[in-house]
């Protein structure tokens, strides 16, 4: 056994005698060299190179009509740093030897001069120089103290991130992080302590980030990060707060626990700039701004984005808390028959009480929730609350009361939501017949065949579907064809203009006709006045909803 005994070596040689000789000499020279594989022509060599990795390659240059040196490129394609490649050549092949070296071969041996001694020297020498090459590559790219990426590699990765972002359209953040009191620690505890501190912080940083993120030490106590794969601006806040959090625990240096704080600056590509150098500059500026704010702080270069991202982040946290602590409520608004005035069903509308005896703006917080997975949590809650209400009515003997709930596009595409509904409906089949789901189309809905299938299942179980805000959204008409819809609701922005706008009146009339033709119930939303009510009646609009009949209110 020696250190080469696990080696896998490939010899590409079309002359069997030459191959046998080389193999013998190799064993004589090195001893146990592990597995020696033989490729006897260009084609089989290509196949082996493409599918297997070897630790060492010997290539005969003359392989029938082909040249062995053409294989060098293919080997290099398989590896970041390719293993040693030795060319075997005839006596007078000086020029091809040069060509081979140029292509990246590590050395060449003239076959007629081959001895075990020469072979041994060549073998060991090329391995050593490869090792050195790898070490140098590492030095050039990594910070020796912390093992993080260094400035030069970070700059390359930044350029890559920009190219990626330009292709994908996804934003990313360049984060500059500077310790607030590093100089103090260095001066008072000494340099080795400073080094320990940096190493420990590097380790914590690595743990705090996701696999798609990048962290580097640019020098001194300055670190930089790239936060990629981010769906919305408020996510940047979450990620940066995760990074701030690693400084909450003091850091143990020798026997002392040292508290460290940091100032962080954030610049977003491409929101803040389109170039790498400006992005670095903006992120630095933001970092100084954070220091000016009193350290232990972070700051976005873009103040407006900063305010919005923080506001949304805060809202997400509060909303999440409100759901978990059962602070949300449902209000109900009746939908009535314009002919008889009878209540057909109630629409459940979400309410979130604020501290001043009022409610937060539903449309606004729903919009924020829709940007994150919170909307799914909300959807589950609303659905369950509506079902509880239906069950309570059933218990009280109130039979003919229906509820409509609102669902966002994300919910329709979520396996969990559809399964939740299916499960409930199967357990309590009479619930299904009293439930309508209104599809709000603020975001365009991607209708996959899978989604359609599942909705069909719910539909056969008796659940009804309605297109909300009809006439304003993205692709309502296509929903009518893809889904088993039961009703459409004409958006209130149209209804409220039918007395004054010729176009809106025409649109309203057309939608009523469309409903009749497709056998769908039509509901006019936002009816606030008698005049509008009368006009709708004269257009034979079957149903209406609005402040004129009733505002949404608690049960
Ligand atoms: P929407 O589904 O179009 O609901 C109708 C909205 O119009 C409600 O606003 C209602 O209060 C309001 N409204 C009703 N009658 C009138 C009227 O005569 N005049 C005027 N000006 N407004 C009227 P709300 O409750 O603030 O809800 C806003 C939106 O938030 C809803 O629009 C719906 O898209 C969404 N939403 C509400 N609850 C939920 C929910 O549980 N889940 C989801 N995903 N979205 C919800
Ligand atoms: Ca609705
Ligand atoms: Ca609506």
C-alpha cells in the first residue's frame, strides 16, 4: 500500500505492446498504483473520459487518424482543476509536444526513452505541481484567516450575480457589514484575540445564511454578503435581521465573553443601480448611514424601499401573530335578489381590529399577505371559520343560509388549501352545498390541469365558484371556460359608474347577457343608491350587493 494505491489511471494507447510496457514500468516505478484502465482507440477514450473520472492520464498522441492531444480539452471539461495529463510521443514529434503543452498537458515522454526511473520522476513531479496549483488557486480566492471568500473572488461572484439577475429578473442584495467596535477589541485584547473574534464571526455568518447566499471577508473587519433568491423586498429585512441576530450572543474569546455589534448597509440590484461598482458604493454608503444612526443598526441605500420593506415586514409579523392569537374576525354582507329582496347568501369579509376600535384596511393587508405564504394561512383560517359558522347555523336549525368566502390565486394553486376544503366537505357533505368560493383575480391565476381537476372534484361535491371583480382583472373569460363556475360578480368600479358612463353601462349590460348565455348567476357589487338599484333591475340583473342593502357587519 502507498498513497497512490487508490489511484485510477487511464492509459490511452492504440499499440497493445506499448500499453503493456507502460503498465509494467509504471508498477515497477511506483509500486501499487491502484487501477490502471486502458482505452485502445480515440473513440473508446472519449467515452471513458466523458463518463469516468481518473486521477492521472497518459495519452498517446498518435491514435490512428486521430490525435491524442485533442482529448486534453475533453478531460479539462470534466474538472475544475484537471488531474495530471502526460503525453506519450514518438521521437520526432517536437512540434506536437509543444502543441500538447499549450493545450494543457502537464508533461510529455518520448516513448523510446521510457524507463521506470523517468516515469517515476514525471509521475511525482506532475502530481506535485498540480497540488501547488490547487493551493495557489485557493490562496487567490479565499481569505486565509477565516476561510471565507476573499475580495477578488467576491467581485467575480458579484458580476455573476448581476448576470444571473439580468437573466432571471430576480433582485438580489449586496450587504456590507462592518463591526462597530473591532478596533477597541484589537487594541485592548491584542491581535490574536481580534483574529479569534473574526474567525468566530465568520463561522456564525456562514451558519446564518442560506445555501444560495454568499459571504466574504473583504479585509479587516469588513464582510460582504450577496443575498439572492429573494421573492419580495420584505424578505431582505428578514434576512438582514437574521444576520443582526448572530451578534446578540457575546463571543467567547479565551476566557472573556465579548459583545460585538455591527452596522449593515444594503443596496439592491437592479432597484438601486445597474452596475457592480455603484452597487458596492451604495451599499457602503448605506453602511455609513447605519453607523450614523447610532450603530448596531442597518440601513437600505434606498430609503423609500427601506420604509416599505420594513413596514411590510412588520405587518407580516403582526398579521401572523393576529392569526395565531385568533384576533381576526369575519364580517358578513348579504347578497340579495333584486326581484324579491330576499337574501341569497352572505359574503364573509375578513376583519382585523386595530387598537383604535376600528379595523385595518382589509384590501391593504390582504395585498401584503398575498406576497407571502401568509395568504395561505389566512385562507385556511377563513375557510375554517366559515365552516364553523355554517355548522352553528345547522345546529340552530337554520337551514337555508349560504356563505361565500374569498380566495386568492395562490390558494387555488396550493395543494394544501384544496385538500383542506376537500377533507371538510367529505366529512360534512351538507357544508359543501352551502359554500361558494369567490376567486379574486388580483394576481393572474395560472390554471394547471391539476388545479382544474381538483376544482372539478370540489365542484362535484357541491362547492360553488364565483369570479370576483369581473370586468377588471386579468383573464376572467378564460376562467369561465377552464373552471366549473357558477356566478360572476360585476366589479363595483363598473357598477358605480353606470349612471354616468356610457361605456360602463354597456359593459354591465354585456356581462349580464354573458351570464344569461352561459347560465351563470350575475351579481352587481357596490350598489350604493336607489338609482343604481333601479337601473340594474331594469337591466334584469338578478342579484346585487352593496351599502344600499347592508354594510358588512358582525353576525
Ligand atoms: P371584494 O371581494 O370585492 O369584497 C367587496 C368589498 O367591497 C369589501 O371590502 C366590501 O366591504 C366592499 N363593499 C361592499 N359594498 C360596498 C359598497 O356599496 N360600496 C363600496 N364602496 N364598497 C362596498 P373589504 O371588506 O374592505 O374587502 C376588500 C377586499 O379584500 C375584498 O374585495 C377581497 O378581495 C379581499 N378580502 C376580504 N376578505 C378576504 C378573505 O377572507 N380572503 C381573501 N383572500 N381576500 C379577502
Ligand atoms: Ca368577494
Ligand atoms: Ca369584488
